[in-house]
């Protein structure tokens, strides 16, 4: 049996079991296929024969005697491909994503240029994701598009990792720069012992340094003395700008290369997230869409596992390089890029061999006009509007929170702990998101997400101790993971599987594209004008207003536009079908290939029957004409008498 037929049989088996709100069999809180229950439903040792009651937690049953056996029974085999993809994809980005800024700085990029490179990416996503996904749905080439995007991602990241450093300035220019910037603010950034006392001492005339508090202060001296000059780009405030080490022309060229790679790469690779979600929902089927969060949790779990080994690799691979009497601490970021390529190649193989989209469906229900009509309704516009706001909040926190922690005096230990709590809460809430959705409903999960953002922004605005950040990070799970699982599942339920890529592409574009982009852009502008605390106060108040407005719109427009439209001319042979959560657009009922062939055979039989009827009618008409001719034709006696009469007339004449 092929992989495709096996996956389809698994889906049919799940559809037969999962017929209600809860699965037919559960173990450790997870649904189990009926065929696998034969191993679990064994008689308890010492019990009566024929007792097939599932063993309890305290019974001595083979199914409960081994934790590994229970865990194996717990896993949905038909969803292992999705879990594997999210894990490999999350691990790949976890080992390079947090360190891209450090890599760009080591290549001489200033903070403004780094913000330009990273800030333009969300806006490219906003335009590219819906367009690419629309084409993938229209031509039913979702798997091909995802494979192409993954290969382009591997290629672009590989080129980014091997971009040569810019051309260095002469020693005279470097020393002149250091000599002209010997004030407190500059020296605190350029000179220091960060990175561990491996710095080599070099002679600089008429200057020495003395450690006072956490700053390096320049002190004039007529005697020559040694100074330890060690520049470390991993320590946050030790190096803000290394562009002075390189020539302007080479920096412009390097920046242009990074920008081209960013624009082209983002255009080609942006749909990877939405198309992976599309395959996940297709494999889950209509009955299990709420279980999306359990698959998505694997990405967050992999991210946690990848960050700390990546930090260790950077620490172990650091080297001291001397430039004109100045010792610089460099890190081998290429190792992280190689690790990224390896894990992303595994994700590519998972998609190639295991992902299914139903691209071979001969009767597609893809309906872009119906989707547009649905998304333009007030109900779904309010959903997209609150998605935009969630994306802005997410972009603001991810872009500036760590800088705020450093501003309050937090160290690297606190940053690492905050990162662990942030991703850990995401994983936990993703795993239980289906329970939250079933218990509260989709819209109420969104309400609680807004309330969590109100609390988080209030805490950010009030705290003065950097350790007060940690309780706020625990709420990341509810404000992001639960809301994202709810929004994606809600829109997936509103359409057929042939429209998943398009509608999820719109959702990804609004959240990760326009929302994150505006969060970084608007948030950064507000921080420059108002400061961190006042900016968080503004977003706290804005979250209250968004909660009130969104709740009011849900009361006025609780569902999509109308429950049923029978006028096919209005929607160009499409109709609107209602479900539990609102409206759902589909095309006329689809038929399988077998049904189509059956209809064709029935039509052929009908045509043959009609032809036989026509032949019978012709034969009947012919026989009737012959009968009429026989009735009108004279008999032989009449002919003889007529002949004799004619002969007599002739004789008389």
C-alpha cells in the first residue's frame, strides 16, 4: 500500500472514531485509534475471563506497566509527520534566529541598518504570503510550493552565512578613531574586558584606563602605558557599532547584499508557515481541527532545546583576532548556519515524503470570490482586525522587551530565564489549547488573550526591578499560543480544505506580516518619543479599547453574512453554508472520481436506452405503415374480377 493510501485510510479511521466532541477512546488525555485499543483492552491479571474493561491507573495491566508503551499508544501515528516538521523547523530557526543581529554587527552593520534589514521582512510577508498561497490553491500545487520555499530558504540562509566581511580600514584610521572617541560614553562601548580576560595588552600613547563601577573611564597621562582593548560583540552593550573598523564603500556593498537576500528570500520563503499549517489541518480532518495546537507545540519545544546549545557553540568557537594593536573577539556564526541547513533539510525530507494536501483532487472546491466575500463581512473583518492588533503587540514585545530588561539593569542570566519562561509557557498552552477552545469557545479565548496583554503591559509600565518581568512572561502562553491556535482553527473551520492555504495565508500575512511590522515600526517610533514605560502605558490603554470594540462587534455580528444563499447567479455558482461558528463558503457539492465515472456510465446506459427506444419506435412505425398498406391493398379475387371486367369492356368496344 502506498503512503498516500495509507494516510487516507488513517484519516477515514479517525473520522469513524471521532464523531462527537470527545474521542471514543482516550489514554493519558489523548485519543487512541480503535485498532490500537485491542492491545490496551486486555483482561486484568487475575480477573474474570472476557473482562475487557480498560485498565485503571492503579491496575497491573500490561498497558499500564510500561510508561513507554502508554506513550506509544498515545501518539497519533497519522500526525507524526506534522510533529516532525514543526520540530525540525523550530530547531533550525532556534539555533540561528536569536543570533542574526550579532552576526550582522560582526559584519559591520549599524543598528539602523540592522533594523532596516529585519524591519522590512514583515511587510514583504504581508504581500507575498496571500499571493503565493492563492496560486498554490488555484493550481493545487501546495506541496510543490512548500518544497520550493524550503529549498529557497536553505539557499538564502547559506549565502547569508558565507557573505565575506567588508574591507578593513588602515591601522592609522582605526587608531585615530579610538583616539578621537575617548569619552566616557564611547569607551564604555568600545573598550572592556567582556568575553573573559583573554584580551592582549597593546601600547597606546598618553592614555590609560581605570575600572570604576561598570564603566571604563579615560584618564590623561603623559607617560606611555598599556591598555587592554578587547571588543566583544556578544555582550549587549560592549559593542553597538563595529562599522568604524571597515571602509564605507565595502559596508555599503555588504548592506546591499544583505538587503537583496532579505527581499528575495522573504518573497520566496514567507509561505512556509502557512502552508505547513495547511497540511496540518488537512491531516487533522474536520473532526480534529482543535488539535492543531498540539502539533504546533513541537516548534516551541524545539526552540527551547536549540537556543542553549547554540550559545555554547558560540562561546566555544570564539577566537581573538588582533587588528592594529586592538584585540577583537569574533565568533564562528557559520557553524550555526550549517546546523540550520541540516535541520531545514530534514524538514524538506519530511514534507517530500509525508505531507499530503489532496492536490490530486479532480473536483476542487477552491472559491476565491466566496472567500473574499466572507472576509469582507463585518464578522470576519473584526476577526482580522483583532489579529492585526495581536500581531502589533507581539512585534512590540519581541522587538524591544530584552532592551527594556537591559535598561532596567538585567543581566544575561535574567534574559535567558525570561526566554525559557516565554517559550515554555507557549509550549504548555499550545498543548492544552484544544481544551481551552472546547471549554471557552473561540471568541472567549481571544477575550482572555486581550486581558492578558492588558496585564502584561501594565506590569511592564509599573516595574522598576528587572526581575519583575518574569511573571509577565508566564502570560505569553495565553496571550499568544492560545489566541493563535484559536484564530487559525476558527478560520479553518469556516472553509473547505481546498481553501485552507488562501485563508491561512491571509491570517499569517495580517499577524506576522502587517501586525509585526507595525509593532516594530510604530513601537520603535513611540519609544523614541515617549520612552519605554509610557509606550507600554499607551498599549495597555489601547488593549482595553480593543477589547471593548471587539466584544461589541461580536455582539452585533455574531456570525458571517447569512446562513444560506440559493441564488447561484449572485455568487457565480457558489453558495453559503452555515455551521456552528458562522458561515462557511463552498462550491457546489464535490464528487469523487468514482462517483463521476458512475454517473458517466449511468449516462451512457441512458443514451443506449434512448437509442433502443428510438429504434423500436422506428420499427413500430414501419410495421404500422406496412399494416396500413396491407389493409388498403385489394385482394386477389378483387384483382381477378377487376381484370375480367376490364377484358369484357375491351371486347364490347
